[in-house]
């Protein structure tokens, strides 16, 4: 399951960050999910709690932002944001396009918790 591997990777990266910062816990993790990334949001949200269990992320809130797709057309040169989940120029309908946004799956921000002095 692709999403399970991704969830584990997110947990691993955030855990490393929390350790590096000396944080006591993580309160919130925000992920950015490109609509063309191939990651299924529902599947990820299903896999995440299992991956986070027993880690510093266990009680953290998971927030996901969707990144819309954007393509740069090689035929007409325009940059459009196609609504359909596959890359096609919104201006002329050409499929000869470069995808310039919407393919990434990234950790956008992490809110850490620190113990009082
Ligand atoms: Zn075009």
C-alpha cells in the first residue's frame, strides 16, 4: 500500500525534526497534497493513524491542503489550472503540456510542543 509507506515516511521525517528541535511533542502536521501526486487522500488519512501510533505524532492533528494542478502549454504557451485530474491545457485543450504544479506531496508545516522551563 503506497499511502502506508508515505505515512511512515512523514512520521519518520517529523520525528527526526522534533528530535532535532528538542520538542516534547507535535501538535499539528500540515501536508500539501498535489492533485496529480497520485496520493489518495482518503487512503492516506486511513493509513496515517496506524503509522503515527506510538510515536511523537500520536496525538497530533493532521491537516491536509490540496495543491491544484497547473500546466504550461507547449502549443499556446499559456499557464492554466486544469480541473480534470489529468494534465491538459485549459486554453486550447492540448495534451502537449508541462505539469508545473500539483505533483508534489510535501510536509508544509509542523507545530512542535515544548515542555515548560
Ligand atoms: Zn494550450
